C-alpha cells in the first residue's frame, strides 16, 4: 500500500480547473488539519470515544472527496463502513490507518512542491 498515490496533483488540477492558488490553499489546510491524524485517532481510541472517532473518520472521508482524492476517499469509506458495522474496532481501524498515513502526507507535500510558487 505504500506505493499508492493517495493524492495526485493531476486530480486536483482537474477538480479545481487548474487554479493553483486554490489548490495550494486547500492542500495546505489538509496538511495542517490531518498531519497528526493517526496520533489524534489513537488518543480517541485509547479514550474509548467512539463517537468522536467516527466523526473524525467521516470528516477525513469528506475532505478526501472534496480534494478529488478518490483512492483515499474509498479507503477511508471502507474503514468507516467496517467501524459502523462492527467488523472492525476503533483500535483495528487505527491500526489500518497507521501504515499508509505517512504516504498520504508525503503525497500532499509533493503536491505543494509540484505547484511551485
């Protein structure tokens, strides 16, 4: 899963009609909001706060959809469905997030670098 492109500049350019300042702003907000996502989710899981955990997961799914990051959105949607159905616990969902989250953040940073100034 580490070779997966979770966020792609080409998808963002298509979604936002090539408006680079807007793309830069949205990706910056995404990074600021979700950089510590797995740590935050771990805290919620340890606290047993299933409602907040589910809300955060749903928020990420929406943010991913807003960016046109379909690969990420579908992966988060699957985790959210597993959590809702009881197929996975908060701890299991968190354990699924941890391996690929650094790649998501790396993809986001690469997009910023690709946009230039």
